[in-house]
């Protein structure tokens, strides 16, 4: 398998896979929406916002932006990253303490755990550091957990900011926060942004950007292919990556040096792309004839 992938890269003159599905800040594409989302993340941190809220569809690039932010923060911040937290308020506190590398005694109850958390915040503040808790996949937090997080922000006093929260999740998170019983939580959201999908023109730029980072020196996707990819993915970056990767593989196995619209269509027709429906593109008499992988 590794040998086949190396052939794939060598064939197109690439140093690495340009459309890997794993979030990679090195490949971060700064669309206008991504710039605004990142600016809002920075704004929330710099202004000591109690709660910063970033939402976007699955695969929109939220986690990649988040990792870029974490890599850029200074030593005056102590960051705890919690991914996919769930459970009771006791369990939430354990998630938080573990993210901050703090011991959680097995038999400790809520009061003891909260006391440990509060003492940690005070100790960090005494050392000149604020604590930032970042919750990725925050749409999985229930109302009880969100209310508990709001209570965490009560530890802050006047100008003394000990704790900030950053919540990143899917669009339903915003819908939950807007519910009447979470009004007090919503009032503490001082910075927020919704990351939308890419438009057709930006998809083309996105594809070119990732190819250039991976070492491409020639055009590998035709304009019609880029349009077909936009139509099939609705501009969602993760889906773009998946369909582009499969299209390169198909072009490689058929000894083609460029991905055309018909190559993309063949990927869709074969049902190997699970991210969307089989969008129709203009045919150009393409016949898929795999060549031997020697």
C-alpha cells in the first residue's frame, strides 16, 4: 500500500498527499470566511472574552483553525483542550482537570473536584497566566454541561480574568445556546462566528493552494473538474479533500496527467465517494480503464 501511494505521488510530482483528511495546519487555506473565523478566535482570547463560540458544518475546517490557534498562543496562557466531552457535571470537571494535567482522585465528589479546579485557576493567575478551556465538538455538550460551564466563568472577578472558554462545534450548538433557558449563557458569549462552506470560485483556489503546498508544479485539475467537485461537495473542505484524492487516484490509474470533469464523474458513478450524491457533470467520452499497478 505504501508503495502504491509513493507511485501516486511520484506520478504527479508531489512531495506528499495534498488532500489528506487529517487536519493539518500546514495546509490551512485562508478563505475570507476562515480569516474572519480566526480573527474572532484571536479577538476572544485577546479581549478576555468569557466565552467564544465558533460553529460550522462538519468538515468546514474548524478543527484545523483551532489547532492553528493553539500553536500560536503565548506562554501567558495555560490551555486545556477537551474533545467530545459528555456526561454529568462531575464527569465534565474530570474532563477539564485531566485536560489541564491535574490529578483526579477516583473517589472525589463534585465539591472536592471544583475546589481543586478553583485552586488551580488561582495558582495560575498568581503566576501571571490565564487558563483557556477549549471544547472541540462542543455540540455534544448537553444543557446541564453548558450551564456548568457558565458557572465556571463566575470564578472571574471584575478585571481579574482567571478563565476563558472557547467552544467549537457544529451548527446545532448555536441553536442550543439560543434557547430561552440558556439566556444567561448566551449573554456571556462575547465573540462568535459561523464558518460557512466555500463558494465555487474559492473551491478552485482551495484546490490549487493544497496542490502547491504538496509540491505540484503543473495544473492537475481542470476548471470544469473543480466545478464538478464544488457541485458534489457543496464547498465543504473535508468532502473536497476526499473527492480530490479519489479523483487523483482515478486519473493516475488511467495514466492521465490531469483530472477532468469526466474523471470526477466516474468517481461519483462508481459510488466510492460517500460524502455526497452522484452529481452530474458534462461528459467528455471518458472511459475508465485502469492500468496495472506494477
